[in-house]
C-alpha cells in the first residue's frame, strides 16, 4: 500500500534562483549512441516510413517498411491493385513520374497473380478488376508521356481501349504520343476514333487541328522533295546525254575523291543539252609535286587562257614555267600519253573517247619543254612501254 508523506510547513514548493533544475535522464538506447551530425540524423529519419520522401530511401532490411508492404498486399487482387493505383496517383500529383509509373505497373501485375483462396469471384469482381486495370493503364500512359516514352504510351492506351473503346483519356494520350512520334497519319486515325465517341470534346478537336496542320506541312515538304528529286534526275539524264553527244568517255572508281560542290555541269541551263559543258580540271606539275585546281573549265576554253592568269607560279624560283616554255600531256584510256596543244579547246582533246575523264576530273600534266622528254621516258619506263 502506497504511503502519502506530509510535507513540513517550512517546505517551499517554488524553486529559487539558486536551486538547480534537474535534467531528465536520456532513454537507455540513446545513452550509448555516438554523437551524430544534423545530416546523419536526417538520413536516419528518412529510413522510417513516416519520414520517407522516396522509395529510394528504403533499405533492403527495413522491417517497418516490410510490415507496411505486408499490409498493402492484404485483400483481393482488385483491392491490392487499387492500393497501388491510389499511391501512384499521389506521386503523380507531385509529378514523380518514374515512381508513379512503377506503382501503376505493380497494380497491373497484382491483377495477373493467381487468386487466393477465399477471394471474391464473379462478374462484379471481374468488372472491378477491369476498371482498375483500365485506370492503371491510362495513368501509366500519362507517366510515359511525361517521361517521353511515347511508344510505351501507345501500347498502354491501345490496351485500355480494348477494355473500353470510348475511354477519352486513352484516345487523347494515344493521339498525343503518335503526334510526338511524328506519325501524323496514325495520329489522325486515333483522334478521329476518339471524336467518334466524343465529337464535341475540345481537347480532341485541338489535337485534330494540330494534326491537320502538320499533315499539310508534311505534304508540302514531300511535294517539294519530289520536285527537287525530279529536277535532279532530269539534270543527270541531260548531262549524260550531253557527254554521249560529244563522245566524251567517263569512268568512276570505287573510291572517288570528295569534290564538294565541284562537278561536271551544263551551264547556264543544266537541263539544256545545248548549254556549255564545264569540267573540274587539276593541273599537275609532276617535276615539282605541285598542282592548281580549276573548278569550272569550259569545253570551248583553251589551256593557254588559264595559264595566262596562273603564271608566274609562286614556287617557280627558276622561272621554268612560262606560257611559251611549257607543254601539257593527258593520259589515255590505254595508259599512254597524249599532248594537249595550249591553244586547242578542251572539247577537242576530250571528244572521241581516247582520253577518259575519271571520277569527274580532268587531269593535266604541265612540264617545262626542255624537261618534258625526260619525264615522258620515265613514265613509259614505269609502265613497261619503253
């Protein structure tokens, strides 16, 4: 039996300034705890389900979280899936698309597991499961759109529409995903299917306008591309005819050099066979390992006309290269050499097929007259044609 001790009349219940205030003792489990920083305390708190801000904070052996998870899996398949869906919705409101997508996926998986003994069965339960499945699919489609997983979005929406063909969100998100993938024709089909069920829906009508605008742009681009390709084909065929008409032989090697925008062309009109043929011409100075490039050498132009502005050459210290003291040679199809008179038009030396234009470039060797004979003998010796 407890006793009540009566205090003396002289006892003062109010502590004075000199009276020390007792400090309550810490719980035993904290007495032995090491000193922690604020960040370490916060990290420990996050391990508790009550303070968790993300499932990433959970550890594999978190007993408290495992207990909550066990409660989550209590119930029928529909109830478990609905629980995941509701949690996914909460995370979606916070725009945590990756986490909410994972929860919707778990809800869909819950509907695929085998029913436990004692679970509800029948049409009502099947209907409930179908509605939860549809909701999870449509909501996961939203997450996939936000995560730019557009192909996954189309799959989820199509699955939802198999359950309920009139699902507005599924039609809208399917159309939006297809539009994002630039599949305009398929997007048009999708939005038209949605409008068949919801003809006055402003969101679908807005998407329809965007798709029609994109289709118009795509059609215009396709038309322009077709016109450009048709023009290129006509230019190529005209150029081929012009070369054949002039009896100019050409050949392309397996690895032609990159000529950028330099090429054989008809000017000024590339689709007129009567236009002037121009050729990229490279002047080689084999005795000095130097060269000059002429981008457009007209078929009626002479070598002399170009040498007059090229000479004197900046590297010709001996002054060997002058318009009067040089000769030009071109290789023939058979591997021989033919001399090109400086006043002879390019067309005359190219026509007849003896000289071949390889990879769209006319190659000309330019040498000083007094050293040309020696170079010719060296070339013939290398080719076994002494």
